[in-house]
């Protein structure tokens, strides 16, 4: 039972990190209707900035610079690339983001090389023992940070003018423009927020028990895709639930791997996608997604 | 001509190779209600899109001509700057933000309004006085309102920006006659409070009663214009828009009513 609780708690923590990534993904999709395949490279960029600066600046300033850096990279992608294509088909834009992703990832992997970079976090490999259950400090920090950020974000989304503009643009870009919403700013803001959230996620994807930031980190970030998709691409609630579901599934599949050897190894990596496929079979729009409605 | 108010001069608009408007000129003097009549596809919505600068959403562009408000050019601005300059539009088909609450819809309308918190509060007060039902339903999702209520919300949302000129695109479309009448009263009320109105309508009878001046748009060109009362009396307009045809149709319908067949069970 205690192993189960431990696995579950670790899964929730991991899931909350996925939720951060998925949230950024959903924010961009809602604001611009573009599926952002460059999200993983934004995450890598944020992590890389933090990793290179933490020796000189100390961890916390480096993290802030990393978050700001990823936000700037996101905004730059919007401003320099996406904006040139405004009015183009959304699927064209999605393919453009694949190009951006390849460019960014290639450059970053060239810089990282075969290194495994530490981000210099203060938690190290300390473990908190709660009776029979032991939890790494990093996992607790991940959950608390993700919960705080997500709550802040959702409150802002609901109550600030920024949130109102964002939701209006998500429902109908043209009508929002008629109301005076500056669509360019909404889109720029979405990319920046997504970048910032991804940078935080980068930190928690690379701390203990993971060795550190490496080339493959962007692959881990990809697991947020099934999270966003199974939750429903246009739903913030969906991103949260999807993130948690993927995190817990992965954690359980990895934790009980020894009992599942007949399925081969590496089930933990596969499980999120299986869950996604299963859910999409039953609910094609995702758990909380808006069904495609056509008015006749 | 050309001093205050909204002035459209020699405006041509094309959607790619398709010309939608051809050298259209019209004027909405300060404090006036002006109507543009025309059938489907005459270019009425295009005209409003050109003023609000949202043609690009439909692949259209202004090819010549100018739009100005109080002597200040609006063409060349972004849609948000047009709103900031004092021109708000109530788009055709209401287009309320269905998933947002009524209160948030109104907030969205005020995003570009200057005057800060006090200005917004005053605008909200005015709107709630015009449409008390919106205050009652503030926390309801806009998609759950009835058609008439949605139209009220759409008008209220545009008013939140405290515009100098209100553009209304077919506000009576799809509404029950009684509700259309209420919207007409509201437009009158808004106008007496000092907002100029450019009303685009297919319901010519209603529009001509509200307006002081009217233009008739046909296939992208202004074919008739003049004081609304004069137009209402002209044969051309009476025949085309005011219902000689409609009277015939009504007579037809009445006749048909006499021999009305009810659906019976289909027996193979």
C-alpha cells in the first residue's frame, strides 16, 4: 500500500509539471488556434538559460532569467515568425511551428552536446519521510510551484482584463477585434506566458531523480502533448486533468513495471499515449474540449 | 460637408477580384440616425467592415476612398484604434461571446474605453439602465440568453466603449416583431443620449422610421439617397423595400390559408 501511495504522489507531482506545459500549449491554442509544436524547444531554451547562469548568478536569479528568457524566445517566435503568417491557414501555421522547433532544438542540442547540465536547484536529493512513505523534496517543490502558478494563471484568466481579452479572442478573433482587443498583443502574451511556464516545467523535469538537463529533455516535454490533447486542446481545465492523468499513468506504469514485464520494457513512456488513444476513442474532442459545432 | 461626424468618401472595396463596393459616399452627421438599406449581398456589411477595419478577416481590402470621423482619417488604423477613436460596431448575427458571462462580455466591450475605472462604471450604469435584464443575468453565460437578449447584450457591449458613432448591422434580424420594436426604441434612446447611429437594415420600414437620412445600396453602389421621409414616400423604395410586394405576399398567404392542408399520415 505504501508503495502505491508513493507512486501515486510522485505521479501527481509529475503530472502537475506536465500540466504546466500543457497549459502553455492550450493558452497558445486558445489565443491563436495554432497547435504549437515548438513548445518542447521553448522548454529546452528556458532550462538551458537557467543551467548556464546558475553558477554565476545563483539559482533563484538564474531561474528568473531562465523564465524571462523562455518568455522572450516565445514572444520572439510569435513576433518574428508567426506574425508574418497572420491570416494563413491554421494548419500551415502549425507546420511553421514544426520548422521553428527543429531550428531551436538543433541549436540547443548543439550547445548542450552530450553534457548533462545541472540547474543548481537547492533541493538536491533530500527526501522527506512521512511514516512509510518517502518523497523527494524536489517532487514536493514541483507540486507546490505548479499548483501556485496554475492557480495564479487561472485567476488572472478569469478576472483580469488580459484574461477577458484572451477569452474574447479565443471565441472569435474578428468580434474581439471589433471590441478593440489588440489581437497581436493577445497572441504575443500567450506565447510569452507559455514560454515562461515551460521554463518552470524545465526545472522540475530535470531535478532529482532525473540527472539533469540533456538533449533528451525535450522528449520528456513531449508527454505534455497527450496531456493537452486528451484534456481537450482548448480547455484549461482539460490541460490540468490531462496533465495529472498522464503523470499518474506514467508513474504507475513505471512503478509496477516489474509486474508487467510480459508487455516488455519502457511501458511508462508508452502509457500516456495509450490513455490518450483510449480517451479519444470515446470522446473525440477530449475530456473537456469544445465539440466542433457547425451552425447550418 | 466633411466637418464633424462620420464621413465615407468614394469608398471602393474588393474581395480579391470581386468588387463589393464601388465609390460609395455617405455621411453620418453628429447626433443623427442614418440608415443604409439594401438587399442581401448589396454590400451593407462590407461597408461596416470597411469602417471598422475588419475586412482583412474576410480577405477584403479597401482599394480607394477614405473614411474619417470628425475630420480624422480612420482608414489605415487597426480595428482597435477605430474603437478607441469612437466608432463601435454591433456585428450582424449578434456575435456575443457565448462561453463568457454577460458581465465579461460587457467588460470585453470596455477594454479599449478610456476614462478608466470611473468611465467603465458609468458606461455599465448606462447600459444597465437601458437593459435592466443584463444586470439580472450578469453572471449567466451569454450563450444561454434568448435571441432578443443576446441582441441587447451585443448593443450594450458596443456601448461600453462609449462610442461617438454606433454601427448597427441588421439588429432586427431573426427577432420577433415585438423584440425588433424594442430594439428600435433603444436605438432611439441611445441616439437621444448623444450617440450618432449608422443603421444597416433589411427591415426598411423600421429603419426609415428611425432614421433622418437614408441611403439605398444596390450591388455595391449607392443608387438612392435623401431624407428618410422622402425616401419612404418614393415609389422606388416603396415597391422594393416597403412592401407592395409584401402586401401581395400577405394576400397570397391569406388565400392559401383558406385551403390550408394539414399533414396527414402518409399511407404508403
